[in-house]
C-alpha cells in the first residue's frame, strides 16, 4: 500500500475509533492484514501484490461501513467517506481484473518507477472506462495522443504536431501535406471478439497508446499495407524502439512529403529502414503494433508486392523474454490468417513470439465466434483500401486523358 493510502487509512481509523464505540476490535485484525511492505519491482509481481492488497483493503472498508451503519445517526457523518473509499477501491480492482494485460504491458514499457507507472496506466485505463458506451471522437482521440506523445510544438502561433516518422512539426490538415493522428488498429475493429483476441474485457482502441502522429501520405501508406512498423532492437528495451520498412518497392524513388513553404521533398527511401522519432519516452502499446503488423502482412501478401517478405525481420523479433504474456490469442490469429486471401498462414515464429494460449473452457466457442467476426472486419478493411486505390488510379488515368486532349 502506498504511503498516501496508508495515511488516509490511519487518519480515518483514528476518527472512527474515537467516535464509534466497539469498532476497534472489528478493524484492528483487518488493518494488520493490509500490506505495509515495499511493493515488488516487476510489473507482474506488482499487479498480483496489488490485487491481494485490494482484497484486504476492500474487506476492511466493508466491515467499517457495516459498523458505521450499525452505530446509527451518531456516525452518519463518516458514512460517505467510508463508502467513497470503498467505491474507489472496488473501481480499481475492476480495472485490474478487466485490463490487467494492458496495464502490465504499459508498466513493462515505462521508464519510471513501477508504482508511478502503475498509477499512470491506471489513469489511462480509468479514462477509457469512463467513456465506455460514449463515442470518442477523432478530435478527442487526437488530443489524447498528442498529450501522450508530447506532439504539440510549444510556443507556436499555429498548432503544429510532430510527425513520428519525418521528425518534423507539421500543420494539422486533411490535405496531403498535413498531419493525421493515425489509430494503429482501426476503430472499426473494436468488438467483443477483438477484446477476446487481446485477452481483455475491452479492446480499448481509444487509448492514446493506440495512436501515432503521421504525415498524411505516411498514414495512408500504413493503412494500405505499403509500409510496416517493426521492432528496432529488442522489445525488452525500455523505452521500446520501432522503425519503418517500405514494402511497396515502387514508392522508394518517389517523394512521400513535400515542404509547402520551401518545396523540399522527402523521399520514401529516406525513411525506409529508419527508426521512428519521439519527443518523450512514451511509446504506443506493443500489442497494437503487433496486430497492425499482422494486418500489414496480410495486406502485402494479398497485393503481392515484389520481395516484400525479404524486407521484414524474422518473427522472433517480436519475442519479449523479459516481458512474458503475449499480445494476441494464438488460436484466433491462426484462424484469422487462414480465412484471408489465399489461406496461407501467418509465420509460425511470429505467432509463437507474440501469441498466447489458454485452456479456458469457453475458448473453443469464443474462437469460433471470433473466426466469424474478425475475418469479416479485416476483409472489409482491406477491400476498402483496395477500392480506394483503384478509384485513385482511375482518377489519374482521367487526368492523363484530359492532358492529352489539351
């Protein structure tokens, strides 16, 4: 239990014992069970320790609440305080039970003390839960990602955002030279089946850890499967690092961005195999990038880019021996890949590096449901990109015809 919580508990206990007869014998045995030992320093051990501590703290305040109610009107002034403490603890426990994988992953990736990382990840999880059932607009999502990644240029007359690939501040715009906040996993994928694939109660795709700030052409290329984001070094490093691989070879000699004020062009080959750049130590969640990589792999296979597989690292690059647990349910990954395109599987070393399995009795039924829903979502996503690309090609042909007529 952290010092501030111990202080609150001690203060409230003193007041209750002074004002409510016979409460001390009920609370003393329970207060002795609340851990005052230093918290473990690994994420998994910390979460197990915190859940056990929460059980003792919740039991303590449940007994205190009953004692206050039994004491009658004389103790009414303490009831709301006790109930507030109880509600706070129960909300924390619920978040831990529902989102422990996300919270643990965020703690593992943090560069700060484990207790500070826990508080921060709990705040992210709580912010998402508070919006459950309400639409999170792209503007709200963009603002959350910008704060998380420290993307906004300080002391600027116009709001500029830092592109995590180009390493430049760009204006926010829907035009081709502007910047976009890119959800790594599309919002349209947020279903109970995706949450099951993640091994959580919610997919939490509105989390700021599911976002990158990218120049518009780069965001579009990521969405189309023309570029991949892959680990740069070991995923056990803190903070984790990532790089861009251009899979669609024809792009390499073309510009991916042009400075509107100077006309200076950045070519695709200038960002190929180059690390992403950051303004702080915060990073997107590994599980979102892992799923995005699987989507990119499937898209590239369907489109048949020349030698695209040779450009990608071995699937073992996604392994995290010091951060065990996996990102996605292996059984669903395998079924998903088998139902897309020519039914060739995802690389087994990739699944082994980042997948997890469990023996839950409901797994088979949920696997079957996921096998129906998720392939449809992926197919719709890939087909939408394919249709858009075809339409743009047709527009280009029309423009060429008009020029010839002139």
